[in-house]
C-alpha cells in the first residue's frame, strides 16, 4: 500500500511575517490584501479573537482594533515557499507542489531509509522545516492524496500530525461530512443529501454503478481515493497550467485610468515572469477590473501568434482597458489573465521558416537579473 503525506503550512502568510519579525509571534496578526482588500491569513490568536477569513479590512479594523494588520507581500511568501520545498526535497525527490503553502510527498519506503515509522518521520520533517525556515506545518499521512488532505485538516486541530490507517478509516469516514472533502462541490453535496447520503462512509458504501451514474468518473475517483486507493499519483514534474493570472487590490479605490494602466503593467510583469518560468507562450490576453461594489468586468483578445514578450502582452492589455473602463466608477482591484498556453516543446523548429512564436530575450534577461539581485532591480522603460 502506498504512503502519501500532505505538508500544509499553518497560517502561511502570517507565519512568514512572524518569521521575518519574531516579535509578532503569540499576537493576533492578520495579513490583508491592501487597505481596501480583505483578510487572507490569520494567526491562531486572531482566529480566537473572532476575525473571519475574507472579512473586509475596514470592517475587521473597526471590530477588532487590537489586531495587527499587515499588507500582504507575495514576493516574500514565494521565497519562504521555496525554502520549505527545499527542506522537503532533502527527504525525498518525490515532492509535488500543489500550492504556495502545500506539497505532497511520496513517503513509501522512507520508513526503512530513515529507520523511523511514518509518524516519527513526519515529526522529523516538521522540526526540520521549523529549524531551517521558522514556518510551522501540519502533516497528514495516509495511502491516498484525498485522505492525506483530510488527515492534514485534522492535524491542524490537533498535535500537528495525523495518520489515517485502514484500522481507523471507517470510523473517520463516518464522522466526516461530504462538505469537508475536497472534490465535493455544493451541487454534488446537495444531490447526495437528497439521496440520503450525508457522510463519507455513506458515500463509499454506494455501488460503483450508482456513483458513476450520479457523479460520473470523477465520483468514482473520489470514492476510491476515500477508500485509500492512490488513484491520483504524485506528480513531481510541473505540468503546464491552463491559464496564468495575476490580480491584486489597488492601494486605494480609484477611477483614474492612468493608475489602472500602471497596475496592469505590474500584473503583466508578474504574469509574464511565470509564463517564462514555465517556458511557454500565451495566445490570449485578458484583463479584469473589479469595482468598489465587487462587480467584475473582463475582456480578452487573441494575439496574432503566441508570445512571452511583456511588451506585446502589455500592448494588448493596454488596448483592452478603454473597452471596459468607465470613468465615473471607483475600482478596487485589477488583473491580467494569460490563456491558450503553449509549451516551447509544442513547436517544431525549422532552419528556414520564421518562428511561430515570439520569444522575448530582453524579458528573459530581466527575469534573470531579478532572480539574482532582487525584485525591481531593473525597470522596463520600453513601454
């Protein structure tokens, strides 16, 4: 039987701020997305105080003035995420990074390699990450990704480590509502409850034909993952995303088109860096504006040919802005979306024909300079 662990950083954004400034430890701290944004991470003390996840900053500040509120610094959080992943890769190369604060490990056989059972090894991993990164993590262990995720959620509310074994699986599934499992959406959950299925054990007791008829092949995958079968394998190679997005709240509400244009330039740079990190090109560029009242306007355009050039992407984004911008409306956030991605490997090289894509060497050099010397070390003045 396989053995999979999910390592989940606790209150990751807040933990990064506390690692940078240890004085914040033990205090109610929240990370927010700008003065007009919302709460995106809370310390244990802030949770106990009553601050809600996603609560608008101005409401939280008024209701909980004793809490320390910090503007998010995603560049810092990415650095700590990479440090945590580097720690995990010291134990095994079979690491699948699934988000900035979560990663799966294939632990099969590591008990023999390190002469520790899986629970003790999880403790060693937690201590190593704390010693080297000062980031607290929870570790869920089981035989499938879905159960490891469920175990990590339980670990957060306990000792930091939780192991789901065949011996306690039935009991845990009986005590777990469908809503608690990643993969059951609102519509699926409502459909199951209409059929008298409320717990995960109720669900896995249904026949394969019934599950497939009502939830399709995805439902069968969920069933067998919950039964402990590793249907979803650990993927150590980074797969090409369906799209790349970069969005954030503005520093203050604005109706100024120039401010929105400057924010789009920033988003293009961030999304473009990620595009080039994946060594791919985009064929579609989109922009998004969110108003003060949370209404969203977005628009897209297809490019003549795939590109990773910041200049070409920003030109497309800039030309889209007047088509959805309304001068008498206050905006709270903006963003850029890159879609129809194609890998460099998808193109067949030719000695004679012109390339079917635009590979911007200047943008790649700027990426290397930022990687070596830090963010905004060089600014692009070409557009």
